C-alpha cells in the first residue's frame, strides 16, 4: 500500500509557457546535496540464525497474513458500506505483521494525531513496513492516496480497490489531477487522508523531494497537514531487501500545519514547510 503523484522537474521562470497542473506532479526540488548522516544507518548483516528465521519464517508468515486478511477484507466489502470493517481488518493485519517482524512501535506526539477531526497525515516513506506502521498507529479510519501500480498487486490491490482507497497515476498528469480531486472530495466529506509526499520509497534512507500534490489537496479542502516521521522502518526492511532487521520503531507526530494562508499559487512554500517539518522530526529523533 504506497502513495502520491510524481512529476517533471519544475521549469525556470524564464520558460514562456507551462503545461496546466504541471506543478502538481513535479518534485519540489532536487535531493539534499548532503543529507544528515545521522538520520539513517544501514543495518549490519544479521547472524545466520536470524537470516534463516527471516527467510523461512517471518517472510512466509507475512505473505500468509496478507493473503488471509486480504481475503477477509474482500468478504467484508460485500456488506461493508462505509469501509469501517475493512479498516479494522487492515489494522489487525498491520499489527499482526509488526508482531511477525518483532518490531514494537512507540507513538510520540499522539495528541497531534487527534487535534483535528479531518486532516491530511503525511509521512516520509522509507520501507514497505511503513504501511503496516501507519495502519497500526493512526487512531481513526482514513483513506490513502497510493501509486496506481499497487492496484495490480494480488490481495493488497484488491483490498485497496474494494475499500475505497484513491489511486494516483504518476504517468499521466491529467489522471493524477483527477485523483487529487477525489482526495479533496473525500476530505470535504469528512474522511481523513494519508499520503507519502515523496511518492515512493527512499532508495538510500534519506528524505527525497516532495510532490506538490499533498499541498494542493490540503489547500483545496482547507484542512491542516499533520507531519509524521517514521523512524526505524528503513533499517527494519530497506528497499530491495527481503530480510527483516528487527528493532524498535517510532512514529513521531508533529504539530499540525495550517493551510488557510496558502493558495494554489503558493503550493511550493507549503510543500517546503511540510518537508522541513518532517526532516526536523527525523533529525530530532536521531540526535542530528
């Protein structure tokens, strides 16, 4: 279950023309030239017994849990009209997979998660385990803005489709904007949203450029953005890795960012503020 739109590098101001809505799917800026070294550390190789446990016990159990709860979610969708039952199933799946990974989660700033009945929750994206952590931690039903490729994944994609999650087509600007409008509609109907503003997992553990899509949705719906830092998930299951490196995980929720002072013409400023807020939470936790 992953999230928001991607895009082209923003054009300089001297460019004579600009495609409509281009800034909604483009990265805000280039990656930091020198990311803080204290933010993430690459896990050391596990002893043989842990690698065997990861490959032959934890990974298969994760797959079985996903299949089992995915089937339950599909069955629930036949009678679950508002998605509450499917969301409960997703939460149970998330907690089960975290137990399988042997990585307990601690939530800091819990009060910031409930300050607003409707908001956008935005976090850094470091690992496949981010999604279970979010479902296990957020205390309300929500919808996610996720990359449309996930809808093709068996069981996970079926759950996403049947539970009303919102796909973002990063390859098509017009389709991407249409999906963002669905996010605005959900927020105005009273349903919180969750997004990964980076649009995909970090390849190296460092914070990547943010997309403007989350800012666009927040401004159009007039709702605040709650910045969240996920700590430890990159080390638990780095990208292109199949082995678990069990460790404590932390969900750090920052102060809500109001969006009423922003417009669709100042999305870059809001996106910058959001990225800086999440970066500060990551650095504070790592002691950077």
